[in-house]
C-alpha cells in the first residue's frame, strides 16, 4: 500500500427526520472535503434500476482519498448508524470527473474485496442502459460470496455507480465473467456507447468498522470475519 494514500468509503444511515439536514450537507459538501486529495459525497439506492425511484434518502456515502485518515463529525451527528471501510486500491481503470483518483498497488489478496463502478451516462443512451440493468441486478443479488451491495450516485439520474462487497476476489471474478447477463452487458458496452465517462476499481478491505447493517450486509454468519 502506498503510505500516503488513505482510501475510505464512509456510509451513514440517517433517520427520516434528518433527511433535510443530509441534503443540506450534500449541497455544501465542499466544506467537508478540505482535507482530502479526492472526495465525493454520494446518494445511494438499491442499485436495481438506477432511476429516481431507486433512491434511498436515508442512506448517504462518501469516498475519500487523503494523506491521513479523515472523519466527518457533521454527518456522524445526524446519523443513527454508520460504517467505514478502509481500502487498498488493487486495480483501477478509467476516470472520475476527469481524474484517476486511485493509485493501484497491483497486489493480490485472499480476503474481502470491494468493487466500485461509476459512470456518467450519455443522455441519449440512458434508456437502453436502464433496460439492461434489472437482469444484471437479479444475478448479482443471488451471487455466491456477495456480502453487501448498493447503488451510488452524484445525482438522481445519469451519474450512477455501484458498490459491492465480496468474500473474495474469486467470488467477484466468478460473478463478473461467468454470469450470462453480466457478460452480455460487458460485451454490449463498447458498441452501445452508454458512458461519457466510466471507472472501475477493485479494492482490498484493510479494515471495516461500524454497523455493517448500514451497508446492507447479507451474510450474518460472516459478520465477524
């Protein structure tokens, strides 16, 4: 791991009475990102449709790259649950807002991994993309080794991504390249030109703290691993 890179995924669950406060924090997110080299605050959803109806206004997230660990006390103050995953970038391809934010180590790991996808859709291609996603979402929901997953986005429409936590690289690879619907979407992507910008990254989990239920944890038997 490159010593001066601290990459973390922060996730908060807020009560419904605090949704307005969370949206205000999103509107002024720059105040919370002064001490990071890269950071994005994100809304979340189930990751099944990527439309406005998929949005979960009680869960919010941030991805940060920094020289030292960062915290967000303003978000912690309104949350009734939170989790943080400290990450080591293993592989990262593509760009986010014109940048390549994650410096890959190329290392292999036998432990838990996180997959992050992020894309900015071309408006003219969005409808075809949304039609292709539900079948893939059904496949991932039943995939062996999946521990948690949810959608993320910088806006309700057109700026979409997914976060998924897997028991191992082998489980993630098996889903990515052996499930027919997912393979079909991968094959269609270059020809259909859905994305104006895209990024895929895979991370090793260095540490996971807080309430895993905030992440939508699936396999309770593995909670203590």
